[in-house]
RNA sequence: GGCGGCAUAGCCAAGCGGUAAGGCAGAGGACUGCAAAUCCUUUAUCCCCCGGUUCGAAUCCGGGUGCCGCCUCCA
C-alpha cells in the first residue's frame, strides 16, 4: 500500500514520493490576521492537520510550517479604523487564532513564521528578481513581470491570453503588463513601512510565502497546501516568483481543500454568510465540528447546517460511547488481551490496514471513518455487560479499543475522556439537537445525580417502578440521561 | 467570455470498469420491570437525463439539464 495524493499541478492523483525518503517538508498558507476565523478556515486547517497527523502515523518525519500574514491592506485599514497600531490588530487575532484552534485540537506547526519577521529575506528575494530582470521597480513599487515566466498559469490551468481577455484584471498604468503583480508596495505616509532599496514600503502578499517557505524548508518543498481559492492567483504567483528566482520547482505536490458552503454557496466574508469559529464552538463541542469536517473528503465542498452538526454529533456520541465502555473496563481492572478469531471480527483486527488503505487514497477521511465504524460494530459485540464479572470479554474489548484509539487520533478524534465528553463539558451547551432546545437550564451536579440514582435504585429494589420512573423522568427533564446496565446505572448529560 | 468542479436512498457521504461502504433518521427482533445503550435483521434492481464503447459502467466517451467555484481580497 502506498500513499497517493491529488496534485493540483497536473490535476490528478500521483504516488507520493518526497524529495528525501522518509521526510516531508510541508508548507500551508495560513490566514491574514485582521479578524476572527470562521468555519471555512477551520476546514482548511483541520484538513491539513489530519494530513500531517496521517503522514506522521505513516512513519514520515514531517516538518510542518504555517504562516501568518501579518501585514496587508486589510490589517492597515482595520488598525486605522480602530486607531491602534497594526501590531495590536495582528497580535490580537493571532491570539484568537491560537485560542480557537487549540480548542479544535490542531497540532501546532513546527514554526509559524510571520511576514513582518522576514522582511530581510523578502527584500533579498525581490532584489534578486530585479537583478535578474524578472521584476522591475516603479515609483517605490516592485512588480513581477509575468511575461518573463513562460510557464505562468501551469498550476491553475489558465493561459495569459484568456486572463487578459477577462475584464476583471485591474488596470494600473504603472505596470508593464496588466497581469504583473506587486512584490513590494511603497507605503503611503503614516502606513507601516520598512526600508528597502526602493524606498520605504512593505511586502506584497505573494512574496512572503515564497520567502518563508524557502527559509524554513528550502528551495523545493514537498507539499504546499491551502484553500482552493488560493490556486489563482496566489499560488500561481508563488510559483512564478520562486521558480524564476531559484530555477527549481517550488513544490512537488500542491494540495487544495474545498470550501464550506452555506445553502450551497461559498462561506465568505464578502457574502456575509459566515459563522465564526467562536459562534460554532459556543454551541457544539469542538470535536463535533472536527467529525463533521472529517466526514467528507477534504477536496469536496461541504454544506454547513445545524442538521449536519446534529448528525455529526450523533455519530461522534456513538464513538465516545465505545470509549466510555473501554474506560469502564479499565476501571474494572481489565487488561488488554488477544482479539478473538472469527470473520465477524475481521473489520476490527484488520482496522489499521483498512483505515490506512482509505487514507492512502488521497487522505480519504470519509472512507476511513467508514472503516472505523465497521470496526466499532465488531468491537461492540465484545462489549461486556458487566466488565468486572466478564474478565475475558473485558480484556478483548480493551484490546480492540486500544487498537482503534491511534486511528481515531489520526483524525484528531476521541482526544478527551468519555467522562469529560459526556459530563464535564457542560459549559458547552449543545443546542443543535434535532428539534429540542434545552435553553440555559441549570443542570444537577454529579453528587446530586448520584444521590438520585441511589434513591431510584432503592425504589427499583422495592419494585416501586412508578417511583423509579418518576426519578428518571425528573432527571431527564433536568438534562441527565440514565442508562441501566447489568453492572449498575450510568448517566450522562444530554442535550 | 475563459478555466475547473459537482449531481449516489428521507438527510449526510464513500465509490476511480466487475455487479451499490459507512453515518444519521426509520422499521422489525433480542435484551430490559419499562426505557436508554448494545447486538441482529431490514431500508437505492439502481447511482440527474439521452446516446455510445465494453462480456460487463454509478464508474470511460459524446450530448443535454441543474448547481457551484476560480478568473478581484479570500481557507
């Protein structure tokens, strides 16, 4: 089995072969930090988070870099609107980014370079391009001359004539060619500025990624990732300027994630149809969003809706119930033993291979989750009713669970204990349940619940089922779900 | 106008030439005092439409229809 990835360059799946065997150098375009992140950003970041996790799981040593664009027009505008320095804007939103994405369980990249920390490298790169005649300075701006790069358009499948024919190319008298783009922008008075051979100014957007990728990873990287909307012009321009500067291919594989849609339309700032990550994480547990994102292939568009989240939650609950059973087995003193023979347990015994097989096909998380659910069904057959009394089953169950746990980990799922998932995280109110909305009721404490369970147990022992049912219903109304098993009654908060 | 993508059950979603994964929801059964959870069974004669290639197509080709994206800042 070997990994295949869909390379935007060429538009097809290819065998994944990094430049150095066993090592992967990966750069993902991060966000411009002028505002809060929304679900679309979460999609991209979760997609590449899973890709990094899977590559490591597959044995690669991955060096993963993701930048922050911390200087650009939007940031400057925001700063002047709020009357604060631009660093205050970027600092605030970088903190917010980390806060939001830590909750989503994203791995921190090996470095998170910022454009403003790489101005010398950027100036060196631009100077080189000017010296080589690939770029030209006009009134303190520096533009890249697209005509000097015959392969321009090779990533996005566009050709220069078509682009010129389109009426949407901005007209700028100072450019030699309408397609030329800024490598360096002269600053207006009062704007943030760095000294340069062309006067005070700041980096253009595209050049920062070339400079930072080269500095942190070298002239040819293995994987360059980002959202589909970055293919043109951003990544096309990165290729042009980088390859003109080095004469080497900039990236071996270009990976692009699809969009998050609302009612079949791209979620975006300009359409105003976006939900910030904070909006969403105030309503559902972080892993519910992760599950929702992992349930589709990373290149497909996905439609975001309350219903999708509710379905994701139902699926994730099922997985956490398995983890809960494993925790109960452990608490009962079970130790992992051998897995049982038998065809019906094959999806469990062979889970790793099946999971890897799905992921090897261009990180097909949807299929991989399917294999995991197959394994979960097999595993549930082993679930003991009473772990303390059924040692063998408990040991087998635990062994099966421990086989699956790392695979869930690749998807970034089941990261917390089931106890926490079902009980302690009640500050996160799941209000997207189908049809029900629990508003802000105060839920009973664990001690109260246990007290009521004892009372109910006594009632049941006396066969006073009406009283037992009354207690259960009372707790249910307060948001607590009781489940009677052979080994006793367990409970969880419900939505 | 140029380039690209998508259309699979009530909903979500895999599938990449060999006879429709998985999840959610639903139905029946087992278990249970009753529930819940779990297990078992069940739910697309068929993959937008029309042609074609093939022993064989949801999968390939041609033509439609519908939706979306990029070409401007954008994950």
